[in-house]
C-alpha cells in the first residue's frame, strides 16, 4: 500500500511540474507578444538591466544604449498580420504535437 501511495505522489509531482513548466512558457510567450506590441515598455526594463550590467562589469553607464535603441526601433517595425500570427501559432502547435508523438513512440 505504501509503495502505491509513493508512486501516486511521484506521478502527481511530475504532472504538477509539467503544468508549472507549461505555465511558465505561456507566461514568457505572453510577455514577448506584449513587448513586441509595446516596445517602449521594453526600453524601460532593458535600460535598467543594461545600467545594472554596466555597473557590474565596471563599464561606463552609457555603454550599449545605441545598440538597445536600434533593437527597440527594429521591434517597432515588426507588425505581423493576423494571418502570419495564425500561421506561426499553427506551426508551433504542430511542432509540439509531433514532439509529443515522438516522445510517446520512444
């Protein structure tokens, strides 16, 4: 009886870990979509991270800001159509399903 209970708890932990990982990935994807829609939010956060990184590395505070500004300008230029977003989503779902099928077959 104790062995069955231990196995059930281990299986539940595995499911919970997987659900947590999936939730984390969805959160990252949502953040990325939000940042590409509003790159000005990215400039604030990235500017803070860049200042902190420069401080840690002992570099001048303005190091890297030109490259960051260029990246944010490039992000502002990205405007995929609804069809392009749907195609990307469908292909990523297909990729995930094929990964699951490969894992199930092994």
